[in-house]
C-alpha cells in the first residue's frame, strides 16, 4: 500500500489535512489532545518536571528586574511571579524604584480579575492615561485580539459606563479625556484581509462604537490602518497611517477632524516626527530635488519647511556594508540612533537646530555584548531626556541602567545569576554560505573543543529583525550549565547589516537564508566542535520555516529539531489568520511566478517518504491568533503518515508565545529541551 505523501509540490492543493485548520473543531481537538498526551507521556517524566520547576522558579524570582516605563511622573510595571502568575499592574516613584525593595502601589490584579470574571485574562497592553483614565487591553490566553476597557487609576477600578470594546484586534489613542481614535477590526467591513483594522474612527464618550464616524480608511488588501496622537508640537496633531504591507506605508498629517495632508515621501521608509523635525530612514535609493540618497540613510528636515515644499534634507546617518541602523527614537528634542557596527552596539545622539545637526555618541556603555537603549518616558511630549539601558551577554545577566541627561549611566537594577557560567567562553565565528557570503555566529560553551559537544543552534532570519546574543536563563540552566554548547546564527533575512542583508533572505532569498543556517552547522563540524548527530536546532514563528527546511533539505546535518509556533505551509499561509500581512516578506502563493519560489521552501509540500529525516518536535498554542496552529498540526500529521518520528504538542493558551504565565512558559521550553537532549543522545546526571 503506497504511503500518502499529500500535499506535494506537484499537487499543492490536494491537502487531506484541511480539517486540522479548524482551531476548535471536534476532530481537530481530538488529534491535538491525543498527540499532546503521547508527547507528554514520552518526554514528560521526572527529568522534565524537575527542569520545568527549576525554570519556573527562575522566572518567578523576586529579584528579577522589574522593567518600567514612566508616565505622569510615576513608573509602571507589570509583574509576574508564583503568587501572581497572570500578573499585577503596579506603579511607584522613580526615587522609590531606586531602592533595593521598592514599595509598589497595586493598580490591577489580573489573577483576581480572571477569577472574579471566570475568564482567561492577561493584560496585553495599556494606553497611557488622560488625567487618571487609561485604556487597558485584556487578552484571553495571550491572543493578539483584545478586549478594551477604560480604567480609573485613582479609583483603581474599571470605569462604569466608560469606554469598552469587545474582543478584536484593536488599538486606541486618546484625543482628550472624552474621545478616542479607535483602530479596530471589530464590526462589519472593519477588517483587512490580514485581520487588522481597516479604519480609524473618532469614538466619543457615551456613543455606541457603531456610531463613531470613520475618519480614515484603507482598502481591504492593505495590512492595516492606524493613527498616533502627537503632542510634541505647538498644537496637537495626528498621524494617520495606511500600512500597505509589512515594509511600506503612506502617511497623512491631520487633526481629530481627519487627515488633511499626505506626506510626499517614499512608502518604504521609517518615519518619526518630533516638535518641528521630521526624520526618515530609506529602504531604497531616493532621488529628490536633484539629489540621490542611498538606501538605509537617515534624512532630517524641518517639518514646517518640508510641508512648505522644502526638500533640502540633511543626511543624519550613512550606512556602511556592515554598519547598519537598527532603530531610532526622539527624546527631549534629540534623536537617538541605535546602530550595529560589525555587530557591536553603538548609540548616536543627533541634535537638530536651525544651524544644523550636531552628533555625539552615548558614552560609557559596553562595546561588546548586547546593549538596548530606550526612552524612560512612554510619551515623547513628557520626556526630559532620561534614558534606560539594558546591558548583558550570554554569560552575564542583565543590568538595567539609568542615563539622566549627560550623566554617566547608573545601575538601577541587576538581574540575578541564574546558572553557573564557570568555564564558559563566548566567541564569534563566521561560516561561508553556498554563495560565498560570510555568516556570523556566536558560540557559547566550554573552551575546549571535544568534537562531540551537545550543541544547541538557533536563528530567525526574517523581517529585518537582528538576532542578538542575550542572556538566556533557560539555555544557561538546562544546556550550558550541564556542559553543552549553544550557537546563535546571524543568517540573512535579518537586519544585522541593513536592508541588503534583509533583502538577500527575503522572497526567493528565503531559501538562501536556510542555506546560511546549514552552513553554520557544517562549520561547527569542520571546526571540530561537534558532529552532526549531536546538533539540536530550534526556531519559532518565521524560524519554523527554517527548522522544517533543515528537516527536508539538510537532514544529515542535525540530530534533532524543535519547531515552535511555526509558519510552515507556504501554499495557504495567506489564508490563515494574519498570514496575508507577510506577503511582503515571502510572496503571494496565488501568483504563479511567486509560488515558483515559495514552493522551494514550503516544507509541508516538499516532505517526501523514504528520507533520513531527524526526529522533530513541533509545538504551537491554540490561542495563537497570529500564526495559525494549523501549520504545526498539519506538518506533524503528514510526517507521521509517512512514518517519520514527528512529535506534536499544543497547550490551550499562550498566544504567539510559549505560555500565558511563567510556569506554562517553563513547561513548553523544558519539554522541548528534554526532547532535544534525548534525541541527540545526551544523558547527564543533572537531568
């Protein structure tokens, strides 16, 4: 009897597992529950339970850093621990926060709320207050879709009869105490094909949302519409955004009456306005007013002059082949640029004035490791220039620093050491990919090369997101401390070296990004660090495409694979939840010329019988409303039908993450690492 290998590259639409796309379907849930139980029965023994509990205790430590943002003169924090698994939203003064044991004022106890209302609530985000009122976004089980509710900070209670919106993918901005700009997919015709808001509505207190007038709308084939309120100028202004796709947007300036001026700018930019200044970062070359500006340049100009027709931009930042902008933000009239220079963190302070721009470098921060810098104040209009910085590396836990004005960074909080780093070293290497490109990677582990190291690999390679070597308690405790080695690869598709690096791993180039990862695996064997059967690899979301392509394209280079919250089926991804929003990264499978490249890395279709695929655990969450759980379910089902060792796990909550609380997250990770260690043949006393 022939093995059923559907769907195939030749017949991509003959899919016998479409029923697994029914998230709450009875047959689908029966598959999910049975498969998850088998996985837990096989890998969920005492070693797993010990690891889960150890990791949960680390995540729940009382001396972990409580990260804060300031608004209205107070600092706010969402804290989770064993007593508050869903979290408490709280605040204090900066002076109090400096103390070893700050006194906090609890505003909202999410665990109490969930129990009281019988809902699986988590606090997804909050919109900063107007006076004492704030909009809270409550998520069921970690989903992106949220329920909006108005909350009174003084009364520490939801506002009776206040702003309230049922579950949808929504955002809101205060216009004043009694009006919101609402971008929400709730309502007939209000969602784009990607499931995000298609309109911006002016919602006034006391009126039903259905009656709120539409100020701005975009076609359904756009990614989203949204708006931001800007109080940094002499008068309040609004920026209305038509998000065309993930990398392109059109921008209108307006008021609460609606947009009135479309900005004459390319669509493939980043843009930030502050006071009377406008900066844009280009993705492609732009010729304007007789001058051509290179990709990845940052240009600055007076906003009022630009609106009057001036196009005499100042070049604020120029990239180099391996020096790339990662982001920027305004604070107190200064523009802070975050740069990676040969993967080293650099922060530039750019100050505009009528006589030109001045440049300085943020001083006294490490030049190696990972450094993140951001504005302490959530609202630009409130900022006095104070910054926060987070400093760490794979063997050094984070330190939270405060930079007040021109003062040197001062340590506010230090995270605890959660694993022993004795004998571990961090080194940087480069592999040569199939086309000769140098692919950097960071290796952490014992100094001596054994040729048999139990090695964990990861990468992302998408959406221009740079991967940085952060301190990772889970890998440290469950892998490094036990004698293992970890590797993080900077494959193409990321933003480590700018648009060039991203575009090389985008569209048809996604296959090349996968070649990069395989080249790193080969280089580790060539260097005598390990052998292929001892390499375990993990990737999530966009990294799910990566891991399943290692399965079907480079099976001989890996001993075991852990694929999480994954995107896999590139034939139907645009029809599943937010999938249409990623066409700008991958391509449109409904266009034959783009399916021609998509099919080369749609592992769901490329998987065939009779190969030497390594064991794989595919894990997702039911409440992931970004990447459809059907990707993971279908891939596991097809692989099992062909006789491969494919395991599946799907908890009921977690959203596009590994769990709704610290214990669930610890369990998800510990299960994956238990599987990987087991299947690469690594047994150790600690496990």
